[in-house]
């Protein structure tokens, strides 16, 4: 097997016909064996049934069926674990990543690259989404030292070795493009086209989107903790100076002066209390992450792996 296409799907029944109709001809034109590994991430609609239908006609389609929804990155990692190709290309199911770009990624594999990172040319998302990822991309780039321009585009290529390394990390709530970059010997970054979501709604409401951006930052850097330390020193110094000013004012004028300033003191106190809460919340984020990791729960659970082509192929769980 040369190439595995890995696709996470969560309630994408309306995109499946157009997706396969465009993807299969592109793959069929490739001069080597390929497969399409579809990971059904606990869809509540007809997604798995439709994939099974297509697999009957096209035995290259493999279905990895999760018992429930585990999230996009768990689904892609499970796709990696069940992919048999030397090269792996990931793709979103909503046709935001044009399948027609696949030959361009294949050309980069042939040129010897083991990780193909991508930048979305003319990104077709809402202004809000673009701004949010611009900010996170910049923060992550500066804090983690991973010099990628676009962490979010999921049309990417991974060699088997890089993908295996990602699977072995067994990280909960990870961000695959950033993680994979740590393991690549010869990465490259290319531009790819980007389209609007074909059908249905984004699976990332505001809360999940915020979680994802926070995951990306806290998973790849502990710099926010260090920043907190510096901010703490700054706040303490500020408090000290203010205390001094109030004391001197009281000595020069009378107690009345300081008494009338009680509300000011309360105001500043609230700033510090706020800062402490912020600090605790951030520490809690890391502690929570440690908890998630040491618990060593399986990051996903597969119900079945269905291969029409070869039923003896190994099944890999989370
Ligand atoms: N997805 C998934 N599990 C989830 C959320 C999303 O497998 O919990 C899949 C989804 O079906 C799609 C891809 O991940 O194929 C990207 O999701 P979406 O297009 O909603 O994200 P956006 O493009 O809005 O960032
Ligand atoms: Mg999308």
C-alpha cells in the first residue's frame, strides 16, 4: 500500500456523495495502490451507513467506526493507527480541502519530504474564525518555537514513520499538525486551495473552538506559566508602590484623606484578587492536563474496522 487518505467524519451524511465523487477519481488516477480510511467519530446520522454503501462498490474504502464521538484529532490519530500506506494524507469531509490537491502533496512525498504542512490560500471561513486562528497561530509560533504559518489546515501529508510517532504519543486532546512537526526529518510547507464548507454546519461551536485554541497553546508550551510568574512580580510591585503612596499621603494629610480613599483600595484589591483567579485558572489548566495524561485512558475506542478488501487486516484500538 502506497497512499492512505484519512478522513474524520462527524455527522457528514450530506457531504459524503460529493466527497467520494471527487476523491475517488483523483485517487484512481494515481499510479500506485491507495486506500481511503474513513473514521466515523460517533455520527448520529447516516454517515456510517453511507460509507458502507460506497465501500461495497469501492473496496479501497475502510471504515473505522468509533463507539461515540471522541473529537477530530482522536479520529485522525485512529485513522493513522489503521492506515497501511507509506504515505498518509488527511482531509476534512466537508470539502473545504479540495481532493484535487492530492497530486501536489504526492509530488512532495516523491521529492523526499516526510511531512507536508500546508497554508490555506484564500481561506474561506468567517472573519471571526480567521481572526481567532491568526491570533493563536501567532501565539503558538512564538511560544512553542514551532515555525508553522497555518496550524489549522487539515489537508496535510505525513510519512508512515511520522504518523506512527503521533500514534505512539497517546496524547489526549492533542493537535496533530503541531505534534507531527516535532518528529519530521524533512518537512516542507506548501500552499493549498481552500473552499467554503459544502454542506451542513461547522462542528466547532464557539465553546469547542475556544477549547481547541487553548489546547493548541497549552499543549505545546509552558511559557504561559512563566508569563504568569512575571505578571505576578509586576502586580506585587504595583501593589507595593500604591501602598507606599497611600501611607505617605496619610502621613502628610490626615486620616480623613486615606479614609476617603477606601474605595480606591478596594478597587486595587479587586485587581489583585482577579489576577489570583486568573493565575489559579491557568495552573488548573495544566494540572487538569496532567490528570488527563496520567490517567492513561484510551483516547478513542473503536467499535469495528470494516475492510471489504482484506478482512484479515489487523484491528488497532486506542
Ligand atoms: N470532525 C470530527 N469530530 C468532531 C468534529 C469534527 O470528526 O468532533 C470532523 C468533521 O466531520 C470534518 C472535520 O472534522 O470532517 C473538520 O470539522 P469542521 O469542518 O466542522 O471544522 P471547521 O472546518 O469548521 O474547522
Ligand atoms: Mg470544515
